[in-house]
């Protein structure tokens, strides 16, 4: 299978600057070499055009930089849809998590998807519930049909990109009050860190995959590096203590790979400005490899 690398240097969805350099940091961490070692054909599609913050303005404090984020998301959606239509597997490098409003919408254009969302946050706010107005806290809600119509539809699609009952959030530990209400009402599965601590990562993932993989054409993985504990991944904009360990994060990707149903993935929120010797980007490359089938030992 061919892997298509798609960079999205977006930092408009977040408060902290620097994640726009994430795609470069991940590429610099030997991404191409490491994926070719797995036997994949690889094509780097370059970066999606994203305006810099200084050329954009905030027209709505509940939807910061919406006028610049929507065109970006449309371009990302088009690139991902083209990749999947060509029977390739897109790997989208962020950039902040607002890009997933485009990547997953594009993937859903040709496939009915189940989604694994690995994140310290559920990103399930709407303009009515957001405490910050930052759009990187809204993409999953928009994909499930909640929020501003421009984010929900991108173009003119009437239906949501995802069935919320086919969505599982893994590793959550920082949820806003209104966001919790939205998640419960929508029927999204949330496997919080508390649940993972109680039953273990394998059981949590298997439970999630069993639910989200029913009657779908494939699974999409959206992986926010702040899902990890900041001790392992310091280079993220919104770190939250008590996150996934290095092995738990690998295991999440490995279990998704074992389904044989992965059709695309995002790896987002790598912030080189806050990182230590590109440590977080190096981990991102490792997790991409695990999601694509890399194993320490492949024997019986």
C-alpha cells in the first residue's frame, strides 16, 4: 500500500503558537526512512496551504479564526479524500487538532468510518459550551454534527461525517462541563484514564474497537500527542498530567493496526518550541509506525 504524507502547519485553532512547525519536526525525525523500512511505498504530498495568524482576524470570540480555519479544513478534506479514493492511506501531520474537521470529513467522503480519538481532551465543545473559543476543542463535535454549520458541513454535506455511536475517545482526562453533556447526549464512548487504569489499555481498546468497528468500511485513528503524560511528550501545547505511558500509547496504535481496518490517521499537536531535543516528534514517528504494523517481535 502507498502511504500519502500530508502536512498541515496550522496553529490557528490553539492558544499557544508553535504547532505549525509540527509537520517539519515529524519529518525531521526520520519519518520517511522509518516508514520505508516497513516496506511501504511513500509519497510526501507536501503541506496544505495555511495562512499565518498575523494575516487572520478573530471575528467571533467563540470561534476564533473560523474564517481562516474553514478554507484550510476544506483543503485538507480534499487531499485526504483524493488519497483514499486512490486506495492509498493518508497520514496527516499537524498542526493543531482543528485540522481533523477536514481530514476525517475527507475520509468519510468515500467510507463509512469508525473513529478512535486518542486525546487528553474530547474536543467535543460547541460555540455554546467552549470556555476558550479555540476551535481545536471543537472538531470531534463538528464531525458528529454538533456546532457551527460551517464546521459541521465544510461544503454542503447535510449528514454528519460520523455516527457518534461509532466514535471512541481514549485517554481523556480534561473535559469541560458542557462538553461532558454533549458527549453523553451524543452517545460517544469515552474511555477515560480512570477507566484505563481500572481495566487496562488492551481491554479498553478492545471494548472500543468492538463498538466502533461494527458495520463500517474502516477505522480512522486521530492521535493527539497530549494524550501522553507530559513526562514522555513535553512538546505539546495543552499538557495534562496523568496521561498515557509510552507503552500504553504504543499499545493503542498496535491494537488498531491488528484490526487490519485502518484507512487513515492524524498525528497532531506536536509543538517543537516546547519540546526537548525533538523528543515528542520522535515519539510521533514511532506511533505512526506502530499504527502501520511495526512490531518489536513478529514471531509466534
